[in-house]
C-alpha cells in the first residue's frame, strides 16, 4: 500500500474543480451553517459590529494572506506602459464622447472646458493618492484594500458597496452610450435602436438590448486573460489617439469663436461646478489601474508612472476636445446624446461624423473592456474578505482571471443598462466615485500620521483634530457655495481659513509616523487635503435627487452589512485557520490592531 506521505512531507490535498456550485462555496462561515447558528450570530451583532468597526487589516494580509482565497493566482504580466494604455483606454472615448454634449447643453455652456479642468484637477490629486497607496499595498482591491488597512472594516465596506455600484452603473452607462453612437454611425436617431415601453416611467422606458450584448461580449474577452486584454487595448488605444488627433484637427479647422459668446457662462459658475461633478465620471477609469497592481511586474515603479502619465494626458485631451465641441457648434444646438457626430455634420463634414462615431464606439468598447478587468479585481478582493460570498474570489487556473466576479458585475450592469437612461446613471455614479476618492485621500493622511501601537494618544488627538478641521471646512465650503449665501465672499474666507489652519496645523504639529517605501505623494499633507476638499466640493454640486439615490443605496448596503457582512467578516477574521502572529510579526497578522490604541 502506498504511504500517504513521502520523505516526511504530507501529500498535497487534491485541487478542487473551478466549476462548482454549493452552499459551502457561498456561505462557508460558521455563522451560516444552520438557521440556529445564524440566529446566534444575529444575537451577537452588537459586539461583532464593534469589533469590525474598530479593527484594521494589514498590508501583508491584503496583498498576501487573502490571496489564498482565490485558490489560483492572478498573473503578473503588466508593465507601466501597459498600465498607461489601460488608463487611457478606460477613460478617453467614454466620458468625453458621452457626457460633454449633455453637460455643455444643460449645465456649463461654452465653459465646459473649465468644468473638465476642475474635474481633472481633482482627479489628478486623487491619482497621486492612489499611486502611493498602490505601491504600498499592491492588491487587486484598490481603494477597498487601502481603506481596510487605514480606516477599518466598516469604512471599507461602504466603499466596497459604492465601488460595486459605480462598476455596475458606469458599465451600464457606457453600454447605453454605445447604442447611441451606433445609431449615429448608421444615420439614425440616438434612440432609434432602443425599444420604447410607454408603461414604464420616464428615464426607464427605453429598453436597450444592444447594450446588454456589448457588455457581455467585452466581459467575455476580459476573462480570457489580462495580458491578451492589455495587448488588444493598446492596439485599440493607438487607433483612438489617431481619431482624437483628427477630431482636434478637424474641429479647430471649423472653430468659430462667436459660438463662445455673448455669454460664456450661460448657467453661471454653479453650472460649471455642477457639470464638473457629473463629468468627473469620465475620469474614473484611472482607479482601475490601481486594481491591476497585483498583476504588475514592478508595482512600486510601474503604478505611479502608469497612473500619473495617463491622467496628465487625459486631462489635456478632455479640455481640448470639449473646447472643440463648443467652438464648432453653439451650445444650445448641441445634440446631448451624440454631440461630436452631429457637430461635424452641422459643420458640413457629414462623412466625418462616421469617423467620430466609430472613434467613440472604439473608445467606449475599450472603456468597457478595461472596466471589466478592474471591476472584477475589485469584486475578487471584496470576496476574499468574505464581505460578499467567497465564491466570487475564485480565479480560474488556466486563464488566471476571476470569471465568477466578472460574470456577476456584468449581469448587474446588463440589467441596469437594459432599463436606465444616461442622465440617471451619470449622477449616481459620480457621487459614489467622489465619495470613494475623498475617503482614499483621508486614508492616505491616516497612513502617514497614524500607526497602531506607535502613535501616542496625544499625537493621535492632535492629528484627528486637524483632520476633522480639514473635513469640516471642506464640507462647509461646499454647503455654503450651494446655499442662498453662495454669492457672498465672507463665508469663503471663513471656511478657507479653517481649511488652511487644519492643513497647516497638521503639517507643523502632527508628527509623521511612516515614510513611503518607494513613491510618496509630494507636498504632504497639502495635496491629499486638497483632494479631500475638491472631491467634497464637487459632491455638493450634485442635485438632491443624486443624494436621495445615494442615500437609498447606502441604507441598503448597511442593512446587508448588519445581516450578512459583519458576521461573515467576523468569522473570517477570527477563524482558527488564519495564521497566528506574535512579536515583530504582528504587522503581518490578520488584523494589525484597533484604530484607536487603548
């Protein structure tokens, strides 16, 4: 009889099949083994919630220990050039073709380039924050992992819910716009390829089966492998750059400065900032680059280079392309659904609208393709922590991709895209994105100025006081601007002074506790503090309807967390299967300590 071991080593357990479906794959935690166990878990909700709120993960867990939940690894195969093209492909061709016409027509008018500049400045600040955190915590979870390490489980869960909301809504919006530009390409009205259902409410009564097909097709390509997807995206991005050069050249050749007057700000400064908050969605692809850190050959070098290079180029391109649009056609005549195609046709270049429409379709297809990559990586890391069923963390052994996670996000996006109009989707996605980016900037400040077990209570109180002042001043500035007193200057002086006092006080009196290992954000703490301020300011520029939808979604997330997430993550964190640590290895433990030292 053959022995169970050879040479003193135990035989490796047999590999489990990837294609499986059982209760244990979805609910493996002790709290869900039976209804009786679940009832006991619910009775323990209060202490478990307290544990989850105050506990933090660690870099080693997010980028190391949790990877075992996927059973097979994601493959390291990307360089900084790949990341730069992924950032470019995920952004350019989506927002600029999708939202520029809508916001120029209804919110900013000829001042739409300023809206893109304001949104781009805020996005660039966020990209600096993401670059440092991605080099320190090279995890597929991106902002979710950063917040788990620095702000704790509950903050990370709220971000996770909004990340998934953003993923679903963003992909659905691109799918809907793909249909609009396809209609323009064949010379039809933008809604001609949709099915009108009068019985449904406005904004949800134009069914879009084409968007569903496109979403499924791009996701199918994304699960074939990151290397192949990156190569296809790079080739498509080069073609996209050529089309953008044509748009800029042809647009400026038909540029009429009279279209910018007599009123450059027909909706006032409020309209510009309102537009900036919405077009911010067109910059959101850059955070997908951070989720690819786990598949990057040298994340410490490649992620900052890829992020900052792509974001700088994208900001310049967006401002130039939005200026071309309002220079070619008066803002009141712009087609909100297929702006560039119609503008070229109105300028006498009817053939050019097909080139533009084809370029927009290419850009949106690239955005969907890269989005499918990044969104699945977010979902994978969230599932690794058991906030959602760990079934969605599984990585296919042959493709090295999370097929289940990709399919889950695609299915959600397809359902939303079938019913919801673009204006509904854009406002919801923007507020989620801005909320997450503000939290990431706060997390970076916490990382630099607070280390559990090393920061004294007095130092912690000093840091929290100045951080609170920054946040309060940023919220106050946003609220004041959008109030009935927004035209008066004293309020801006007061909140501006408070923000400077908070940031300056942190720079002078709060002691830094950690030095970046590879790449660090410059002008600390001014740059991340400005990121907090700009993101919160843009959030305030969105309408009450967006906040109502955001509030409903957040409430639903909290209900889910109390009923499921808190118990699954508690069991995961306190599982006997997790490695134990002591002494110098404490930083590599399942959790590195409480947020507030006792």
